[in-house]
C-alpha cells in the first residue's frame, strides 16, 4: 500500500508546477503559488522555464521567470529563480537586470534560451540569450532602443543556412522583427498580401504567430483569419525604404473565433505534423484542425473544454498534448494532459 501511495503521489505531482522558490540562502521564499499567474512555458528536455506574473499591485520589480521540471518527469525538482536571484533588477532605475519577462523560446539544438524583456516605464525592452548547457550563462543581449516598454508580444525561432533567427511579434505592428546573434541590428519583416493585378499590396497585421516545421510561419490576424508564409522566400526590398524585408502570405481561411495559443506540434510523424491546435476563450474549447482539410467547422476536433483561462498548449513526450492554465487555485492545477501519447499503432487516447 505504501508503494502504491508513493507512485500515486508522483503521478499527481507530474501534472503540477510548484511556483514557490527560495532565495540563494534556501531559507526565505521569493515567490509562492498563490501570488503568481503563468504567462508562458518553454521546455528543454525535462526542464521547464515558466514566465510568471505577480497578481499583486506592487510597483517593485518582481521575479518574472523561474525554472522547474517538466510534469512528465517523475522526479520532483525544487523550482528556482532563473538564472539566479542576482540577475534581476533590484530598483526601478536598474535596467541591466531582468525587469519583466514577456516570453521565452528555446533553441534545442544549441541549448540556448532566448528571453524577451518588456522593460518598464524606466527601462526599454531588450533581448537576452542564455546558454542552458553552460551554467545558464548570459551569452548575448540586444537593447531595442526604438521600442517603448511592453511593445514585445512573443518570439519564435527558425534556422536558415546554419543561422538561428528569432522572429519577434510586436503589439499591433505592421512588421515583425527578424534578429540573429550575428546581426548588427534587427530588421523589419513585413507580411505582404499579394494582389491579383500585381500592383498595390496590403500589409498583414499579425495577432499571433507560430512555426510549422522548420520554415513555415503560421499567422492569425485580428479578424480571425489564418495565413501562412514560407520563410525561405523572404526577400530584400530595394524599392521601398520603409520595408527592409518582406514575404508574401497565403490565406488559409477563417478560424472559428478569436483564437489564442496557436501552436503546431514538432515533427513526430507525418500525421501529427498536419495539425494546428488553438484555444477559443469565448467557449473554453481547445480545438485542432488538420491542414489537409478546408478551414471549416467540419474539419475541427474539440479536444477539451476548460473551466478557466488557458495560456498555452504544450507538447510533451511522444506527442502528448497538455494545456497550461493561467492560474491554479490548488497546487497541481497549472497544467493538464488532454491527449495521451502516440503509441506504435498511431491511435490516440483523449483524456477527460
């Protein structure tokens, strides 16, 4: 019976994150579960990097990213401040440290974590890159001198000709930011809607972006439209000084509502790679759509109905699908597996 209790405890804990972290002395809490919401999660094997936000109204600088373990790892690991407590700005005028993490992305091949810092009214936004294989050391940073605080929205990574690029989404902007660590400066990437007569063009203003495979960008707009672009076809513009880079987008159809948490699974097999997953806050529904079908209601599957707000859809071991909740009223409610792993026969199991 004792053995069963231990196994059951590990299974239950494997669906939870502990947002309680200690300072470097290990004696005092820096964060606790009830005071923070989860904004975003990035994974690097069994390591989870949680962007969190204080629920309080304090104007003091807060911890905004912690490292924990991925819930499918049955060995519990104490959460800790990432990369360490000393990396955070201690005063409002100290802009060198991390001020307000907005989102992160992990380059699994090179073991690098890219972090978007949205700054504050005293600090301008910046990008910081950490080496996860060498003590979480900072290896690169760039300060966006022309952006105001809270301009950064999300980040996606892709590789081209051996160079790792970041695509950074801004709030209601007419362009994305393309950046690499070998760049002298970031470049503006405009999403062009081609016209039939080849004359004047329209610019797509993206609401959310996600990667499909290694070189395709999937975009939703503010009117629930869904688009995609082939990043191998990015071109330099020499005629219009307001557009540095551009790529044409193709319209796929209209989503079933104001979609959040758009994501496409990594390449596990041909079937899995054909799905787009997203969340409809209006209905609390987690949906998936097969790229091979027309973008209509009949081509969707309803995977789950959530009772509280979802911030992200995450893919775990062997293609399992998880949802991440913004807030957990109890320890263990931060995330839930809604689709079981992909067995050898290709079938799946929905979890209630």
